[in-house]
C-alpha cells in the first residue's frame, strides 16, 4: 500500500467512525471532572483503552514521589484520589520511532450557570460546535487522538513502534499529572498533545507561575477609616503594579526568537480575590490569587525576585496605607516554559 492509498484509507476510517467518536466525546464531556474530581474520567479512559487491547497502567499519584523533581508544584486540596492512566501499544517487533499521545481530563470550574446557554456538563452540538465545559480544552482532542489510532487499525495498518496514550490531571494547575508520567519512566521519541491550537503546531510554550498576594492592613471602624489601612484598596494598587510589570515583560518578549511575532504573549491575571470580614470595618486582609506567564529560558527564581521591586513602585501604598504589608506567598508553583 503506497502512502496516498494509506492516507485515503485512514481518512475513510475516520469518517466511518465519526458518529461513534462524537458520542464518546459527549460522554467524556458530560463528566464534571473539575480539580479533585477527575476519577470518573480516568475510569472511562481506562475502560476505553482496555476494550481496545492496550496494556493499561493506572496508578495513584503520590506527591511525595514528585516533590524533589523539577517542575513540582505544591498541592493544597485533597489529592487522595489523584490518578494517571496510560495505555501502551507494543508492536511485535519495534522498528520505528516511539510516540506519546497525551491529553488532560481536568477542567476549570464552570462559573455562573446563568451565563451558560445550556448546562456545562450536558454537552450539545450547536452550529457545528460541541458546547460544554472541557469540550474544547481538551476532551475532544483526547478522544480524537484515541479514534485516530482506531482509524489506523481499521485501515489495516499497524504502527511499528511503541505508543503511549496518556490521560493526565492537573494540567490546569500544577502539571503534576504529566510530571507523574515522567517519574513513572515513560519516554518516547516524540510527544503530541492535541490541545486546541486552531489547527497549528506549537513549537514553543510559555511557562506559568501561580502565586498569592497576601496584603495585611490596619482594621478600624469605618467612621475613622482615615486612621486605618484598607487592605483591599491597597491590593488594587499592587495589581496595577503587576500590570506594569506585564507590559515590561511583553516588551522583552519582542526579542524572543519564538514569541517576537506575537502581540501579547505574556499575560498576567488576578483570578481570585478574597478579603475583609464586615462591610463597616476597614478590611484587615486581602488575598489575591494570580497567574503570570514566563518565556522559555527565564529562570523562575529570578522572575519571582522581580515581584518585590514592582511592589515598591506604587507610592499610594506607602502614602495612604503606611501600615499595609504586602507579600507574595503560596501556593506558588511554576510550570516550565518549553521550546
């Protein structure tokens, strides 16, 4: 069979099995696999792999096994049910280059339900697109990779090298799922991750630092607010300072060989804010969970050192909030940038 014939047979196999692929994807998206609740998704992937004859490795992730590895991020939530699932295809005689196909099954929270046109975990196809939390990022990609392997088999072809199909968790946060596969010993000549990238290959990826700003003010009753220090208002000034740092880092990105053509590759996001205890009390505390990107080659310890000068910039902090004490603390973790 020549290359053109093989390609045509694979495409025909994809088309003939697409309804089944779509149904499997909808079942996968219907599982509310938010952080800490990914178990049913991993059960489903394990079953799909076993039915196809893959050698399945399904294990519990112990953070203690990973804590000394580069790229480890601390865990603050219940991790007792955290698992990784890997299905392996082994040819009778290995002759080609090995491959890892990896997808993550964890999804971010759905947010306000009133903002959804349909329930987030009741997927529907609307205008040619599947709508549901995690459908795009990246459950459809994971199932597509599995059905791509099916299509190769249905076309009468057999890969001549080892293939590892990996379903991981924690992609939306620490990346410990992927790290666990490395700790387990999985390696290959190439790794393909079918994330939603508008059909383009991505050759370089930013890293991510998550951190928490902890601002402590001076509480007083609101009738004498001028004698206190409002931690929430002070936090806004710190956020503004970090936005200026974001601008500086994007200026630096213009000289990066991979990211110089992108308009805004570095994004800072204050994602969660909590503070204060009473509307008539000047708030004594404010915590802001943040995320900022870093470019390949940037040292995360060096990057973290840049935060302190940024905090010293806003004069309003020292002028109007003389007793406010900002600091950066955990959970702090970094996902390494790659190129």
